[in-house]
């Protein structure tokens, strides 16, 4: 091992694969900076495939970091390559394929959004529509930790988006704890669920009481509570999907059929078993009468 060769191999700013092969050769090198390890030995030292090592060696030889010559024995058989490290060469890695690429610029740094409050007759940040044009006089106050909830306008004064989301969570958990459905964590503001809640609130024309009404309708349908052949139960995400929310909100419990006052039970109705029993009894009576008329004994019944 040549410490001078190792120091020389480590200083080049090239890709990891070729550099690892070059360092392995420097580790094998003697005081004359030459070595002759086989591809299998280089594979054992670097854990790089032998074909890939051959590609790296060709690239290192092309830029002038080393030379290699094939050893031949006296019997004519070819041996391993003899590698000579060229420590004195000035190497230019431009367009060689070995140079390191400049790191890609990362995305923009996250900026904390300030508290947003929409004043009356102030244009919306994106749509440019004022509150007076929409017809609402109250705004939604957004906290700093609710950056995933977009500013919106509601018909209740100074409503915090977090309060709306937490109120819906609490209403769901109160219902789920009684019916046995899955509850949701109220201490985590899930971005996707918050968008679902505010989206359904927009569909309900900003009347958040309809959200609570939809939650209170869930226990009215036994199918949603697991009374089905699959044992499936409705959960929070299923109820607040756009395709399901209207169905849950508009669900009404079917009224039981009332019996009319003039309806009287049908006393003439007879089941099949009753009809068979009566027919059997009639056949026996007929058989007995015939036996008596003919002077025979009454058949055993």
C-alpha cells in the first residue's frame, strides 16, 4: 500500500464509482505506484460488479489517471492487467463523464403565511370578488397553523376555520362513541379532511348546521352502522366525500306502514298443512261410510 497514492486518489472530485475503483487500486499499489489485482479482487474490495469495474477502468485510463498492460506468462498464457498510477499527470475532467454535476437547486423555502382576515368589501385574494357582491357580511379568520385552509367567507360572525373543523370532529366522535363507529383524532388538523369539511360547507351555502345534520343522520341507516352482509361501517372520510354527503344529508327514516282501521284479519285463510289435514280427515270419513254400508268392519284409524 502506498500512502502517497492513496492521498493522490482521494483528492479528485469525480463520481463515487470510478473514485472507489481508483482508491482500491491505490490501496493495492506498491512504492512504484503499480499493482495487478484481478477484477474479482477489485469486486471483493469495492462490492461493484466486474463489468462496471471494467467500464470505470476504461474511463480512468481515458482521462490519463492510469495505464494498464496485460501480463503474459512464459508458457504463453495471459495473466492479469498491470495497472500503473500516473501521479504526475495533470488531468482535465471536462466532458469526461467523470466530473461531478452541480447540485440541483431545491424548492423555494417555506414561508409561514400570516394571519389572513377578509374585511367587508375587500377583494378576495384570488377571485377578486368583494364580500358585498357575494352578499355576506362576516368573514373567516384563519390562524397561522391553518395554512392549508384557504380563506373563505361565511354567514356567521368571526368564525375560526379551526373551530369549524374541530366542531365537526367533536360532533362525529360523540355520534361514533354511541354507535360504535370509528372516531377521529381531534388534536390533529388533517389537511385533506379540513378541505373536505370546508368543501361540503361551501356546498351547503356556508350553513355549517347542515354538516351536523348529516352526522346526526348516520345512525338512522342501519346499513351504515354495519348491519349488512359484509360488516362494513361508514367512517368519517366516506361520509364527507362529495358523492356520499348529499345522500347522507337527505336520508330520511322510512315510516312504518300503518294498518287501516277498516282492515280485518282474513279468517278464511288456511295454510297448506291445514288444507292437507282437512282433506285427509274427509277421505277417512268417506272410507268409513263405505265400509259400514258394505257390512265390513270400520277401518282402523
